[in-house]
DNA sequence: GAGGAATTGATTTTT
DNA sequence: TCAATTCCTC
């Protein structure tokens, strides 16, 4: 991509006298946000109010009308995808000039900065960027060498705590006493953090947090770097400001200090990433931090029907910590639209069936599948829907599932490539040294790791030394030597060969592909295919380094939006998207709001869950279907569920319920606006205040006995009855069954009290 | 050290 | 449930 630091700085063209026509299409508030080009601007934007449009127009406006030189604008987005889209939209407005902007994520900017000044924080050229997997493995290594009890010191837990510190812009030597997890494992965590950081420098690597943290160190300890970068960008635009973490916030404050031309666009009601370090406080504090800021509120919603807006506003109104926006339909004369439909169903399977049936009905009525989405709280919820969609033959795509570059075989292959590019990549070395099997198991690795830690050298370097000694058994030594020779041969090849050919050669010579070809596991074939795809992807790059950087930053795979398909994704993944029809399944206590959100963060956690629900509702243009199940299978057994408290918080007048008989309250009484609301499933649930955890009352934990229609039985079926035991159906008449019970004799019973025996 | 069997234990959300 | 460890034998 473009390099913000290599200035090709021609004079800007003349300022056009006529304002661009696309400004006319904006409403007054949007226009104010676009054209206020002096000083800080905070755009408080509700859902569906044209936030991205405003940002894009502002970008185009700056380029088209201000005497701003190329490459003097920094636009920061939350994802690479958002950056791509914004560039395309801006190009549609002003043409190729849109290229002359530095547009990307904070992390991508961090990489550029470290490429340029990394040596000032102890990095060497060609440093690697670790992903979560590598980070945890590195930490695990340290713990092993330090003889820390791995049972209690779970590396992944320790790692997430360290990352949280980093998100808050905290270096290990500056941890305040109230840093989260500070007392974890008897205060050894700061110590671990220090060792981890030292080790990162030895292996010449950074993690995601470091991309920002090293940047802060550079800016604060090296004024010339700040002057260079801060002077570079005359205008800074930030999208999704509510999701910036503290480290990013500090970046912005430092970079915008000289001129204050900072424009942040965000919606405090859509802040859903606090668990990743995002601080809503950033947006609440904006006016204090940047005095004289112009604050623009965008409240005209162009997306949803007034019914959906009423539901969303009613829900989010239950949050206390918010700046308060009043979302209303841009066109109030428009049809208010269909009510929010709430389905109560017996279990997950029925929920999936119902959602898919509705989607198919809509499709038959002429709605494209592309305009519908199922938005779930947690990733694994997609499975039940996928199964159903496969059965019904409905095309669908899952967004945000296991990503291509995160697959095991791809990561292994990448590790080989990294070793070819960077001979001292310890993590890559450890990953593939015994894959395929070379007889270099845990014992050998342990020896190498010990040497590496003691000598403060990388793992491959340690291997090169150890192979010259007789520390290893002869077989292992021979094998390791052969592997090292392979590595240096590939490294030599790396200079001459193009990346795709190199990758093919390495995968071939290392025996890696053969390993999968010989594997008889059902998914082995697919893995070989994936490896081929990787080689294909490499063809688009002419340097290995460039490709590896692309992989570590751009982990999102291209969504193939070509065919008409139903979208299946998490609520988090849906941020910024919109659909005509949105299905929101799984609105049950403990799942949504998620139990852990409440346990860990109490009321704050609850409010974030509520914001997530708000995001879900406001994705819809025309129709929303919410559903909850009376019970769900969790692992092996059944668990009964209470409907989500969020259902109670929807204004009753915009909701239409359709709940299975006997599921909620008693029969037809089970309406959402009945006294006591949804909480009456199977008797009173216990509620321990706002932010507390609701649990079904004891006694409701029996497996569901879902009434089975009599038509599901036929003569000769073996069935089971709670009081009469096993029996054989003799005849079906109406909703009654004539059954010959093994012990209780012949009886006629209601079909609802009988289940099929196996 | 490899390979299969048995056991366990985990499920927010992700740049 | 299912994947990922650990255990157990060769």
C-alpha cells in the first residue's frame, strides 16, 4: 500500500469555485460535519444515519476543496474492509484523487511506523508480527522454562490479561496498582510480561498490541518522530471512534496535538468492543480533550422503518451510560412497517427450522436471500442453522468463521515461508520442526528452548549450536542437521524464485503435502486443496515479505458476495452492515445477555450486551424476527432457558408474539406484555437486580417434553409414558393413542404425554 | 518417539 | 458434542 512517510508532495490543484454537487444531497447536519474543516469535530451518529457517507464525503471534500497536499490526510478505520470500501466510495465521488490519502487501520499504520523507526525500540529489520496463537505459544515456552505451574497459569489467560494492559497503553514497567489481573498468580504476571517482552525482542517480533505500544514509546521518547509523523498528517479522520482503545486514543491525541484537526465519527450506543480494550470514555470525554470541538448529532435514520426504530430506541433507553441521541425516521410519512415478530420455540432445532422456513417464504415472495441475515450472539450458534440450511438446500454463507489463514495447514505452510524469509523466526521454527514427523519431539524441543532462553538467542540459532554438540541423541541430531540444511537451502532459493514457486518447492521437499496426502482423515483432502489455494494466492505477490505482511494484517478473507445467499454471522461481525430482513435468534438469559458478560462486568457488561442487541435491531431495514427457545442442548444435556430480559424491554406496541403453547406462562396468556413479562417461564425465575444473573427456578431443569402431535405416531411404534412406562401403539384416533403398555395394560392416552422410545 | 485410546473440559465477541 | 489433551502401549 501507499507509504505515508515517503513524501511525494506536489502542490495541490486549484480550489474549485463550485462546490461539488454531492454536497447538495446531504442534510444540514451531515453537511455541517463534512464542511467544518477547522478544529476538532465530533460526529455523534446514530445507527443508519449515514455515518460512513459523512466520513467519505468529508474525505472527498478535503481533497477537492481544501489546499491540502496529497498524503496529508490520515483516515483510520476499524477494519481493512471498511478502509477498502471508503476508498472506493471516495473514488466514486472525486475520482483517482482519492488515492492520495493514507487510509487504513491503526495497526497497519503502526507497521509502517515500525518499519521506519523500529530500531529505536530495539527491533531489527524484517521483524515478524505474531498472531494470538504464536503469542500464547511463546508465553507457554517462558512458563515452561521458568517452571511455572501450567495448571493454574493458563498461558491463554495470562496472555489475554497482558493484551488488555497493552490495549490500555500500559508498558510492563508502568503498570498501576489497579491494573486488571495484577494480582493474578501471586503477582508474577508483571514479571511474566517483562520476560515476554524481552523474549519478543530476542526473536525480533511484535504482537498486535506492540504495534500501537511501540508507536507510543516512539512518540513520547523521540520527539523528532512525533514531529515527523504529526507534521505529516494535517487532517485526521477516525471512523467507529467508540471502539478505539486507550492506546489508539493516545495516538490520536499525540498526532492531533499540533493542529487539532481531528474528526471522529462514532455512536456510543454501538460500542461493543470494550472487552477488547475499547473505552467508551474516549467518546464521552472528547469535548474535554479537544476544547472548542464542533459536536454534530446525526439523528435522522435513513435505514429502518419507524417500528424498528421504536423498538431499538425503547431497548437502548434502558442504558444509563449514554450520551443520548434521539433516533427518528428521516421520512416520517413512510409506512411504519411490520411489527417486530417474537417467536418462542421449544428448542434450537425448532428455532432453526422456523427461521429457515420464514426465509424461504420471503424468498418465494421475491426477496433475495442476499437481503436477509441471521445474526447470532456467539459463533457456535451458527451450526444449528447451517445444518438446517443444508437440509433445505438454501444457499448461505458464514461470515467470520474459521478464516483461511487461521487454518492449521495454512499456518504450517506460512511457518515454512517465514523461515525462508526470516532465518531466526523461533515460533515458525518450533511450529514445523517436527511437522511432518522428523523424530524431533518434545524432548528435543525442550533442550533447544532451554539453550535459547539461557543464551538469549533464537530457537533456530540454538538448534545450529546444539547440532554441533553431543547433547542430542545421534538419531535426533542427524535429523535436526538435515532439517537445518533444508532450511538454509530454501533460504538461498528465496532470493531467486518467485514466492509461489518457492512455496511449492518447500511444501514438496519438506514432505508437508505428502503428510496430508497420506493422512486418511476425512478432511485431509480439503487441506491439500487449501495448500494449493495458498500457492495460488501467492502468485499475486512478487515478494515473500510483502505477502507475509499482508497475511498478518489482512486476515479477513474476501467474501464472495456474487451468488444469492443468506448471511450467517455474529452480531459483532454485523457492525456497519444492513439487511432488509434480520433474524435474531437465541434471545435467552445467559446466552444473550451472555452470562460471562454479566459475571465479569456486572451492569457495564449488561449495558454492552444491550448495545449489541441495539446493533442487531438497527441492522434491519424492514423486518426483524426475534426468537428464543425454552430449552437448548448444551454439550450433552438439556438446559432450560429463560427468555431474555431484552424482550421485556421492547415497547410492547411494536411487538407481535407467536409463542408455542405451554411454553411461556399458561397457554394464551403467554404474551410479552402480560404482567410479569417473559420471566414467567416454568414459574418465577430469580432475578437479582439489574446486572444480576437470572436463573430458572429449580425444578425447571428437567429435559423438555415437547408435545408431539398424534400424527407423529403410527400403529406399532414403541413409545414411553411417564407413569405407564413402555408400550406399543395399537391405534391412533384424533390426538389420542390407544397403547398396549407392557406393564399397565391397554390404555388410551393423550399423544402429548408420550414420546417415541428407541 | 509414534500412534491409538481414553479422558477431559470448554464455548463470547477479534484488529 | 467434539476437539484437544493426556495416557498407554509398542
